[in-house]
C-alpha cells in the first residue's frame, strides 16, 4: 500500500518551473552538475594529458593553446584542473558519507536509548572534540601513512561527532512525541521505531549540514594534500597544485590561481545547494 | 443608544504574490455599551482575526484590510489603533502562560501598563496594581505582586492577565478563548469574574469562544462566525431557541450538554473476568534532586484500584493533573508502575519475572491500542495514512500481504474516511480527519480495548460530536471495550455507561454515568458537574452554586 496512483493532491509544477522558483537551488545544482560532468568526462574534455611532462613549454602564461597556462613541468593546467575534479569530488563525497552514516547511527542510538549508552557516547564525542580538529586528523594520517585512504579513515573517525550530536538532539525531541509513543504502544520493535519512525523525521537538519560539511571536507582534503599527507604528486589534485605553485607565485601566479578558483567555485556550489535545501526542508539554522 | 464599537463591512484579505484570499468577508457587527457579546465559531472561522484587526494586531504582513470601518464611539479607529490599544480596548488571550513574561513579576507587568498609559509613579502604580490583583481575585495581592507567572496555576495566570488588561481602565475588553486551556471549575470562575467586572466597571466585553455553552451562560448577544462571515447574530435566547442558519442549528445540536441519550445502565454481566484488573497502583515520578540531594518523588497515582469489564465504555474524568493520562499510559505499559498490580486478561504486566512481564506485554500489544490527544502529533508526519495502517497490519501479521491494501481501505471505511485519503500525508488532513486516521490505526491492531486519551479535546465541537458518534457506533457494533479519558464531562456523559472521577491521583467516585451525573456522592464530583457549561441560557454559571472559597493559591 505505497502511494497508489490517485489524483494529485497538489498541483504539480513542471521541473523547470520548480527550479525557476528557487534560483539558489538551481544555481547550486548546476555548479555541482557541471563539476560532476567534468569529472566523468575528464578524458574527453581535457585537451592534454594531465601528468605528461614537457620541458619545452614550462611556465607558459595563459594563452589560447593553454587557457590556464602551464606549470613548471610543462603540464597543461586546464587539463590538470579538469582531472583534479575527479579526486576532489571523491574527497568531498567519501569524506562526508562515512561520517554522516556513522554519526547518524550513533546519534540515533544515543538519543533513543539514553542512559548509560547516551552518556558514554557523549563522553566519547567530548574526547574527540577536545583535540583540535586538524591536529587529530594529522596524527591519525601520520600513523596510518600518507594517502587518500588514510584521509578518509581519519575523516570518518573525526567527522562523525557533529552528525551524532545533531541527530541526537532531534531524536531526543521526537521520541517524546505522540507518534513515537504510539509506535511503542503498537508493539513495534525498537529498531523499527528508531529507523522508520524517528530517523526520517530527524534527517532534514543533517542533510543540510552535509552540504556545508562537504565544503569543509573539500578544504580539509586540500589542506592535507597541501601538507603532503593526502594526494601524492604527480596526481592532479587542486590542493596539491596550489602547493606546487607556491614556489612560483612571483613568476607564474596562474599555477596557484586556477586550482584555487576551482576549489572556491565547487565550495560555492555546495553551500548554495545547502542553503536552498535548508529553505526547502524548512530547517532553520 | 449608539453603539460603543461598530464594525462596518470589514474585509480582510491574505495577499501573496500568487493569490488573494478573503479571510474576513464583509463583517458588520455592533457592540453596545456595557454589552457582553459572544463570538462563536470553529477554528479557522476568523473570530480571532476579527478581534486582532480591531486592535490593529494583524498577525502577518500579508494581511490587509481591504474595506470597511471600525468606529469606537463614532470615531474611526482603523489605522490608528496605537492610540486605543491597551488604553481603550484591552485584550486577554487564550494561553496565559505564553502571554505573560516569565522573567518579570506579575506586579511589574501590571505597573508597566499603568506607567505607560496613566503616567503613574512607581509607588502609585504599585498601590493601583495591588488593588487590581485583589479585584481579579488574588487572595494575597501584596505577595502575588512580586511573584512570577510560573508560581501560579493556569487559572491564576489568566486572572493575572485580566488584571494586566484592566490596568489601563479600558472601556472594552476582548477575551480570546480565555478559558479554553483551563479546567471546567476554573473556567466557571473566570467567566463569573468577567461578569462581575462588567457589572463593577461598566465594561463592554467581546468573548471569543468555540463553546456555545460558555456564551449561552455569560453573554447577552451571540454572533456566530463561519468561514470569515457572520452567519447569524442576535439576542442569545432568541438565537438559541430559534436558530435560522443551518450551521447554527448544527452547532447547537452538537453541543454535548443537550443530548442525554446513550447512557443506558450497565448491560454487562460480570461473570466474565475483567479486561483490566488494577490493584493498588502507585506511580511516582522522580522530581528534583541531583547528585547530592535526595530525590523526592511526585505521586501521580495513589493506590488506584479499578476493574474494567469486557464490552464496557468507561469514562475517566478529572481536571488536569488528576492523573488520568498517567493511568492510561501506565496500564498500556508506557510508564513503569511504582507499586501495585495490573492484570490484563489475567496476565500480570507488573510481574517481577521479566519473562512473565514480557508475555503480558505481548498480549497487551495485540489486545489494546491507544488514541491520542493531538491528532497531528500522533501520526508520523513522513508516512501517508495508508502506509501507517499498512505498517500496523504487517506488524500484526494477521492479514495476508496481498490483502493489506484492501484491509486498510476497510479500516478507513470503518472510521468514515474516504479511501482516497490513503495516499495522503497527515499534514494535508484536517484535525478531525487526522483523528479518524488515528482511530483507524488503533483499530488496525484489531484490539479488544481502545484507550482514548483526551482524543476530542483538540477538535471543534461539530467534529467532536462526529468522533463521539463514531466511537459509539464502534463499541456497539464490535463489542469493543473503550476507556475514554476526558476532562469534558458532558462528552463522557453522552458516550460512557460508567464513569470514574479522578482527583489528585485518586479515584474519588466510580459508578454508572446515569447515577453519578444525577446523584453524585462526592462534593468534588458535584462541583465538576455543576461547572459544565450548559447551553441553556437561563442556567447560571456553575449551576448557581457559590464557588468554594479560592481553591487555588500561589504555591
């Protein structure tokens, strides 16, 4: 008995009209979509090989042949920025999904059961929060060895706390509501009450947070790579590229500028989408 | 005699860039000097909006007065409400708790108005405020002056709000559902207070309410509103005796004080074992205390013993805080019992052995279901009505999966909801429809007992009458046992054949409704019954019985 076809309850707006009413959401999604397309079709879109070095054309300023210029190894920067989207989008997505999943489950369990389960989870969160974020990340990555895999693990270990706290607060409010009591009085299992009745009503806030968190994770990934602990050269990643350009800032500003711009625009896309989602889902921050 | 307040052809519209909707449609109404006017209507009929328009407090910027005039003593006040708000027209609201400043003493809040509108100095204001507090019935005005809102009961808070409204000597008092949040006995006291004030100060009063019984006993004239229009108005006796508009007729017919039918004496032979057998049930909630302090307890139920027989319709009545909801939740196993025994069909729900208790609870879950007070809050907002029902059916496992859709449809039929409601989310339903869905969910359990906790309190009278009729039909048809918890005695008298009266966590009276309502044995029951607002205009408030002197005091 899942929503059979009946006369529509609200006048349905066409997709185009719905987006036209929400320019923020439309712009945000367009930016994100453009980056995804760019990442997927990188081999087709990119004019040159992003890794192949060419000693003849080092440090060329932006021109028609190389719109973003070339770096000190003679690699085309436009191609590197395009290929970089693959890695950076991956960072933003994986770096958010795992903390989100872990945090959501932990927060739901803590909020629902309360008592010692709640208390111990909350203390654990306090411990994680007691360390400066970047220091904790760096120490975990150093222990595991540099690389993207370590970055994701560190992100998952550290990032879940904000989601857990967000969801827990929501669950605490929701579980006293009549529909939760009703579910209990009907004899539903705890798992069902938690994940079918409470969680869907608690998710809106975290979904919005996911978007703004993606921005932070992206910047974190860039900074970790910048510190040499994330993506390893010669792979194209925007943070690494900014790092590589640092030494040439006086002679060749374009090496740093364009990957930096890419980070900014993608981050902008995420936060626009996040704000629009907050509006759409009725979440007040 | 010219009218004190005159509203002519007033229209208010909601304007959005997409649409324009008329919320008040050509209202014309007069309030005579010293008159007590009752404005009756269901939620959404525009009665509160009308009064807010008069004092210039439109709740949204998208609302605009499109036409009409409001004249106070023949002077146009529309658009210049600032000069009259508070000073000439005072207002009291439904929920005194949210309309009183929690961090300011009651006295200070009264003085604020006195200083602003009358220009009194602090000392003079204090004297005046103390007098006002005495006038509205505070037993110890000096002490109450420096007390905060949370130190008072709901009734006293409402009195404090009346004192604030009176502080500037208004000529007109608008009372927006002033007694809806209060218990019946307190309601009667507040209504009596309003009448006394009118006599003492020559006030003109507009009383907004959804309860025809309240206006019948207090007002001189009645105006009935529906969908932004005044459908009928006139002198109360004439209007009640010969209502012209069908909606007014319907309102009068659905008022619970009128129909006395449906309470035939107990027809059950008690040879079967009781559904619920409750012995010396105690529930204590921990209160206060901390790491080092000793925890104290609040005894919500004190040694309650009760037997509920199969097929019975049992009404549990009492004022707020009497423990009736606690009783419901405890026998449903949603609240731990501190002491005593609860047997459900012979199974001990309070057994010390976890296994026995588990077995009892399992039986309870398949045999009893609950209907809640707030219909919107009781349904999961993310599930459609159909999904909610299907979930229960699937969980019960009695209906084969292929049959579930059909069975959900049958349940909707049983509660009088069209099957087209199945794919709708609760937020797209009205309160009454939501409550029907809630009842359908309870029925989906295929229960032998339904416990309804204040399930009509949040609904309009006409909808209340429908839900009560639905319950009556269900109990008669299916032999369901119904435990109906309500603070509204009139409804219980209509629906239930046996009634239990609770007070401060104890059962004070238990017997067949016909007997209890006709010849109450305990003074508390008698006081409760006397306070029921009656639609008979010649019956004085509280049945003419003088109030027990100031039952409620500041804590």
